[in-house]
């Protein structure tokens, strides 16, 4: 960039340790999955699925349907979708009242449905509007307000434009930028393709940290292991893991030790499962179908003998409306120790 970066406002929000986080993922990082994840890592920052602001404000069942969480999920961040500053401010205040540790604005989702609603990645073309949204959110609550975005969209993908977006938003006092290191094509690619087709550019996120040393820069995109995550921590302030943490969740069992320096013992897979079972049993007793919890467990035994039989057993039993919690323990007996 040729222009100096704005001096950020003095930090006033609670400081969270964002060295490692699990990305918000639609239909995946729900409250059941987050409770399960807490059995593997106590320190990693967890995110909700994206919740659109009007759903919280106007939902007929009230905000609890979207915002309820278990106390053990802390630290936990709420990701919001929207572009109306007043609505986002109202939701941020509600999030604070609900007990969240952070509120995050989604400026990275590339789906057509999201873009049609004027939120997600398309907002990168409107940095002034994003700044207005972030400022309104900050004014409404005392939570840290962060933004998650791409390195560019469509043909708006130059490094200067990315810096302009970050600089404009940073002028509000926003200190934390979570950057998915792929651009998004809003026309021509599906959300799935947008996670795979545009090339990963971790180097661009590294460069952003050099150019904005006063900001907290979190790298997201394509990180497969904790070791890979750790390898970036000398270049950025934190790393966000997405699909790998969901599809092979046991990789997170060493997070507290490797990333956060904990000396607590690493939980084994069976112990993590048993820690989760009282929660599953309580949910089933409250008429929640066991499949809503079991679906998050398929990858737990990935790489062990019997993992395929474990997955098959779950898939054959979890969709029965009257399936008991014990179908999970029964499936685990397929694992060869």
C-alpha cells in the first residue's frame, strides 16, 4: 500500500486467546458438536454456525433456538450474518446478554443465497458498509467484535484492495481479522468449489500481518493438522481449523498441549466418547433425536481398525426416531483395540 494505515482505537474489549480456533461451519458446528469438541480441547476457541441477524430478532421461537449453548463450551464466539447495522447491533447486545465471549461478522461466505441477502463475502466490495456494521456492533456491546473474510472476491482480488478493506474496518477499532486464504468467486462456483478451487494463498495472510503488525491476524483455510497450524504461529497471531477438525476430530486432542502449553494429559478417543455420553443421554431424554449428536462422531476413530464398521453401525441405527443413546456405545464396540 502507498497510504499509511490508520492508527487503531485503544483496545477496550476482553482479550481472548485466539492461537487456535475451530471455524464456524453451517450444519456442522452446532451446540452438540461443540460440546463434543470440548471433550478434546478445553482451550480452543469455538464458533457457532453463522446465524443471520433477522432470525435472532424475528424468529417466532425467540433467540434461544439459535443462541442456546452449554456453559462448558466457553470460550465461544457467535458468528452473525447480515448487513444492517441496527440489526447487527441488536444481535450483538443479545449475544452479550446470552453470555458469548465474542461476536463475529461473516464477510466470507460465498453462497448465492447469502449474497442475495447482501451479506457474506459480497460485503468485501463494500468496506464502508462493513465498517458501519462493525462500529454499530461495538457500540452495542462490550464483547470483542471481529470480522472473518476472504483475501478477495471475483475480480476485486488485488492486494491493495484487501489492504483497503482491512484498513477501513480497522479504523473502527476492530483489532481481529480472520482471513480465509482463498478468494471467492461469487458467480460460477458453488460454496464447496469455493473451498477447493481458488488456490490457497497463506503467503498473502502472512504479508498482511507484516503490513498490519498492530492487528491480530488469524489464518484460515486448508490447515489439516495441529503441527501445520503451529508452523504458522511465527507469522500470524492464530490459526483457524475448519473441515479437518470436523472430519477427523481427534486431531484436536493434542491442541491444549501443543498450542497452548498445557500439561494436562491427552484424552484418548474412548474417554472423549464417554465424556460426551451423559450429554447425549440428557438430550435424548429431552426428546432430541440421537442422530443430532451421533452425526458429529463419524470421524472420531478415523485411522483405527474397525472405523468403517463403527461408521456403518452408526448410520444403520441413528436415524431411527426412537434410537437410544446406547447405539453409540454399541457402535464403538466395532473398534479393534
